[in-house]
C-alpha cells in the first residue's frame, strides 16, 4: 500500500504488549479531543474521544488520558495486535467548528 | 450504510487545469470539511462549511474553491493557482458543534482522493 507519512515518529511494539502514544497541545481553551487511526491509503478512522471535563476514558482495548495541567493527551492500546499497525493522530477542537491535528505517530507491531 | 464517499480515488492534473474532487455524505451532517495531507504531516484544513450556501476558509485556502449547494455535497476545486497540488485530499463531516461540550461529536472521514501532477 501507499505510505501515509514517510518521516513520522515511529513506535515499534511487540505483539501482545501495550502501546502508549503521546500528543501535546498548546491551546488551553481546547475542550474536546479525538484520537484517529489511519491505515495506508485510507481516511482517518475514529477511535475514541474525550471532553475536557474528564481525565480518562476507556473503550475496547483503548484508553485515552487527558492532563490539562500540562496540556498532554495519550492513547493507550492494550495487548497490541498486528491490525493496530497504522498512523495515529490526535486532534483537538479549539475555536469554532474546527479541529487541529497533530503530526501523527506510526505504530509498527512486530510479530 | 451511512458514510462519506469521495471520488475519484486517484486524479491527475495537467498544467493549467482545474480539477474538482467530489465528496458526498448521507449522514445528515450539517458541517463538512476539506483537508489536505502531505507525507509526514498531519491534516491541514482547506475549507469548511457549516450550512448550505455558506463556507469559510481554513488554514490553506489559497488556490482552492468550494461550493455547498446541497447538504449532502461539498465539492472541492483545485485551481491552476495552486502550484503544489500533489497531495492526499480528505473530506469529513460532522454534526454542528454548538456551544457546550455535550454536542461535541467526532468528524467522520471519507477514504480520500490522491491528486498528482502529470
């Protein structure tokens, strides 16, 4: 398939281990945060979101943590599987009906 | 199934030519967006529309134009004024984000159009 990004930060993880992907944001007014997964040649797929009145939210095998004090967002993937190999983007809503996206992290799962 | 359809999947532009990328959604979303993605980078907002017959420039609108004549459709034209059009173009839609966090819902994306120069 085609590469989504050639020079992205890469996280290599052994199959079955947990993955942690980090994202920093700068706008303290941001009140809504989203994690997306993008596979090669496809559009971003929604994984999980969190609002600023929460600091943790769990989904199926994924957990998002929000630290508003240091403006930091993380995505934890439990028991990483080969199908989790993709590029992951954080996005945050600030003013208006718009999202700002982070630069992305590539996750490579080793069998 | 509800979703967002982008076409074509691949598109080639000749020098001096305008090309139009299609985006259709059947999610009954009011808001629609166009993003550009370059290798090694995140998504950058080109234009967005919150209601029919209205749209706003995003961060990189120069060389692009849009229209929103129908709720379901938000075509993007890459004009000859865009000197570096080679990129992956993504369309998204969402409900309107009104004041208050309870209305926040994620944007949903199509599978993109890859535009290249001949």
